[in-house]
């Protein structure tokens, strides 16, 4: 239900009297099939290449939609008694892609080049904003300032506003304020059923977002992965002014099975009368400092401090909420408001939890999801609900919470537009990232607010122009004497102090990219885990956060240098350092603040933060310099390799990959090496030290598969995917010669590189030029590159390349990410297409083969190569030392 329902019909539903004649709860069951009325005049929302980003104008995240129809309806509202939630669309111009190499690649891989939409497309974002309903005029001013009440065409031209615009809306306020919207904005509100929207929003999020649901016990948050095929049935408990309990059996199949009038409105109403608090959040803040033992009658109060063991009740169990006040000769003013608030919160939360469990038991449901702005991301509220469910179910049922709980209704209303394009979105099409520009740190972001609602300026620009500062968080310490004894059990933690927008902590930056797919060669995607290091271990988390913090000054120097060392770059570098440091501090305080955390997430967070401050490629100049130095000695390396017999050459190539992988600007130990010699000197020194056996040494197994034994030769692999790592010697002197050998043997080769820059990793955009330079000195590479479409624009003599049609191709694809690591549950459609005919995978480098995929199992042969450049990793993963080498070969499973 809405937060504070004021419409009479809505009040009846909240009070639980809709079971009476004329209000039968089965009327809330949506018809089989699509539950939401669709307007037949709306075009489809084009989510291709879309991504959900942090809003640069407001503090709520936005969804970037670069390919969007011109006349999409662009605003949906959920108007509750307490809060108004908005989801609105704004145009964003996209860029066309005329890359000839990509077109050639798509043709070879069988990917369509055509646009799948028949109408013009534009870019845009979906924004999420909330206002207090009591300040609805501010909401109307906001809508007017951004011209959201006008048609898209009229907003971006001088034509008359569309005075007949219709906006989708849900919640009791959609009825209460319909005349106000018509009077102030000239628009009509098209009312969507509140529960239809609520369920549609919840179903979408639970199916589309990998870690949407979490449990919360004793102050600890644990994320739960929901199998899409095993989602239904479940109980959705929406806690607003009152409480609605909805049994959800599938898409479009749900029924409101119960409810209670004791909900958020009860807590706020009684709390306001008893404590004189001016706001809901102030009341919650008071509960943080309360002790309910001063007000609640406990079992121990009745039995002289003893348990009632015969029926399993501990002395700390609440026998009667507020019961102690009966026997005490005190007036209201004699009780602390803090104690009243806590006792009231526990009473209502336990009551809701018990009723929810009884309804789950009634329908044999194991999953209970709680949502609604009453919860507010408040740790103690979630703990009490969880304990109630656990206690009454004897641990058989779980209370779970939703990270995006606040916008379920608004999202459902937005989805009610015809062909919104979100129906079939899959979990692998969303990438969880962290809020960048203005992190919520537990402190405050100081500085002047935006001048007016029309001011289109990002937080980062505000910071640079107006001197805004970030205050890093101070870890919260428990308040003495607030154990909150009582209840079914005693929560060990009441969580940190209330954050008024705490629900935002449960929402990372969600990049929605429909072109992402699950890597088809994973042996079992359900068992795949892209984080080798477990950061749930506090000592591990502290170690890696410290490593990232110590590496920060060097990274800032490189980033500033990449932009020419200008004053503007220095200011942005300083801004990045403080913002990223605030993120690290926030994660140290609460590791789950941004979702389930792994080392890959931490590394990607750093890269995303760099991009937020407009450092597109912090290592650009270093990469160019190292590429040039490596390419200069590549011809001599080819001559050396060609003079060897087949077996010696294969070993030398693997040694070369391992030796070249030492060049990694993400490793402090390796950065120190750069001061001791040139890139080529270090490479030769490293190669000379490649003495077997290595720490993990499966080279003989790999050699047998490649060369066979004795007279028994084996057929070459059809296609090999080479996941490349660093620029410079790593790609030029390590992986390219290995690719050349595979091509020589008749194996198609696909070089898989980052879509976006990360540290000194080579990108898919940079690789064709590197290959073109290398191909000037090698006919094998030249013919293969031509066959793979890499030399379409290269200035190369092609007179002797008539036979390229018979050559196996060398191709380049992007992996779909911009991190030193890779999550194979989410790769580009190009990579997924290339993988379908591949029977060999080579993963190279620490990020791709150690941090994320050391234990990954594949359907095809896999070779994992890396030099370990971190002592802790060496000890944890291979029980070895820094600079140990890994050559791990796994035949097809």
C-alpha cells in the first residue's frame, strides 16, 4: 500500500476490512497473462545499450537509454500519503557506430548489423526522484521546471505544449491530487492499480537484479540469489501506513490475502502523540538511543528475573508491550521519548512479522519479502521483523528485504506503458556498480545547493567550481545502555545511526546493458563465482582496502598526467582521490553498503570513479610508450622463435607470456621494478628466470594436447579465445606471438580485450592498431588480420595477400567490461557469439585468471596463465611467493 493512505477506499484496504461484502480481496487478483492495462498508442522503450547511472543532477540513480524512441511517454508517479516517487525519462543523444572492423566482425560471427527498431531512436535516461507528499507543490515545480508535463517534442522545440498529456500514476494520491495536476500542469493522471504496479515492480526486480534480495539478522546483511525458475510463489509484505500481504504466484498472478491496520502510520501517529517528534525519521532516530526495558513488561519481570522454561520463554521475552507502565505511578513526561520510540517500534515490527509468518504458513510459503518506506533501510526494524519470522517459524521461513523497495510502485507504473521493453530483461543484462560522484558516506557533502531546479550541473562540476568538500564517515559506536532487551531474542546489533535516505544505501549503480549475455562456455553458470577472494573476511577486506588506498597517490599522478597535467586535471584528480577515499571508508564501516562485495567489484569501483571525474584513460600515455617500445623489438623475437623446433618454441611462447605478464601498473611490486630498467630489459630478465617447474605447472598436459605424443598428432583447435591483459610487452611480446603460433597451426584466434580502459590493460579499440603494426613484420599475422577484418583501414602493402581468403582469421572482440577483472556471467554479445565455435580458452593475467576465474570450469579446453604479483594472493591461492607462475591447463569438462 502507499505510505500513508488517505483515500477512503484505500483506508478500508489498509484496515483489513476489504474482505467484507463489496470488498472481496480476490478482486485484487489480476487476470491470467499480462496484469497491467496497456495503452495501444505507446511505442516501445528501446533499452539497447542502456545503462542505469547515478543521476548527475539529483541524488537518485538514473537509467541511461541511448537508443530511444522520440515519442515515449516519459513520466510515471507513485503518490502515497507520505512520499511521491517519480520515474521520468529525459533525452540523451547517442552516437552512431561506423566502425568498419566491427561490421566485418559481426558479419563473420553472424551478428546482425541492422537496427531492430523501425522508428527513429534517441538516447535518454530514466530518473528516480522522491518528494514528501506534504510538499507536493515542490514536486509540481520540479515537473514544470523540467517540462516533464509536456510532450517530448514540445519540450525540445518551440511548439505548443501538449495540453492533453496523460501521465501514468498509482497510489492514493493519484485520486486525491488529480485536479491539482490538471490545474497546475494541465495534465491528466491515468490511474494504474496500486497492487498491480507493486507486484509488477517487485517481480521485475527479483528476476532482473542478481542481488536484489537480502536477509538482515543481528545487524548483518546477507544477499540471497533467487533462481528465476524458483521465484514463485512468495509473500510480498508492503508496509506503508497499514500493511498489505500479497501472495504472488507468477507474473500477473497475485492475490491480497491479508493485511493489518497496524503499520507505519500507527508507529508515526502514536509516536508523534507520545514523543512530540516532528518527523518519521526523527522518531526512528530516537529509537536508536532507547531501552525498551523501561516500558515493556518482560517475562523476567513476572517471574522474578527467571525464564519460563516450561514453555520456552526467556526472561528477556516481551510479555506485554508497554505493560510495565501499568504498575508504575508515572506520567507520560516521566518516560524517555527514546524508550517509547523503541518500544513502539518493536511492538509494531514484531506484530507485522508474526502476521506475515502466519500467512506464509497458511499458504505454505517459504519466502517472505518485506518492502515499503516504513522500513527505510533501518537495521533495527529489519532485525525485529527477521527475528519475529525466525522465531515463529522455528527457522523454516526467512524474512527478506528488497534493495529497491522504495520505487516498486513507480517502476510498475512506468512499466504499464505499452511495450516498455523491460519484460524480458534478464539478470545477466544488469551490471552492479557503485554510486560515483557524490557517495553517501555517513557524513555530509557540504557546499551550496543547486541554484534552481533548472541548473544542469553535475556534483563533480559543483565540487570543482564551488569548492564542495566531502566529509568521510566516522564509524558509528554503539550507544551505552541500549541493548534493547526483550522480544523473541535479543538482536546483537541495532545497526548504525539512522540515515534518512538509508534505502539509497541498498542501491548501487545499476548499468542496464541488454547486449550482455552469459558466457556460453561456462560448465555450469549457476555454480560460477567471479570472486576468488572472500571479502566477507574482515581481515581480507581491510587488507585490500589498504592496498587500494596506498596505490591511490600514484594513480592520481598518472590520471593527471594523462590529461596533460593542467590545473583542471589537478582539481579533478584531487576530487577523485577524496571521493574514492570516501568510498573506501564507507566500505570499511559497512562492507555490504553497496551490495555483495568482491575484489572484482572493488577494482571496478575504482575505474568507475575515475570515469566519473572524466579521466577516460589514466594510463594512455604510458600504454602508448610501452607499445612502441615493445613493437620495436618484436621482429627480432619473431626471428628467434622461427629458428626453434616446434616443442622448444611452444615452451618459449608460454615462458614469454608469463614473463611479459610482469608488466602491471596495478601491482606495487611491479611498479618498483620499472625504476630498475627499461621495459625490454625487464622482459628479458624475467624470461631468463622462467625455470620450471612453476608453482602450478600443467605445461606438459597442454603440450600433449597441442603437439600430441610420438607419431600421434592431434587436430588443432578450431577457434581459440585469448583473454588478453596489459598493454606493452604483455600483449606485444607475450600474447601476440602465442596467437601467431595458433594461427600457424590453423586455429582461428579471437583476441578478447576490455571494452573500456582499466589501469594499463589493452582495450579492444587499441588492439587493431597494435596488430596492424605487428603485421608489417609477419605474413602470418597480416593474412589472418586481413581475413578477420582488422586491416580494413590499415596502411599496409597488401599486394602479396591474395590467398587471405584461405587464411584462418585473427579477430578482436570486446569483453563488455572496463575492469582488470571479468565476470563471465556478463559478457558482450560479440564475445558470446565468438565463443560458440571456440574449443580453447586462454585466460591471461591476475585479474582474469586469478582474481575471478582460477576455479572456473569450462565446456572446452582452458589454459590459465599468470605471474602472481601480490604476496598475499600468492600465499592464499597457491601457497607460494610473489613472482611465482601459474600455468593451469584444464581439458574440456
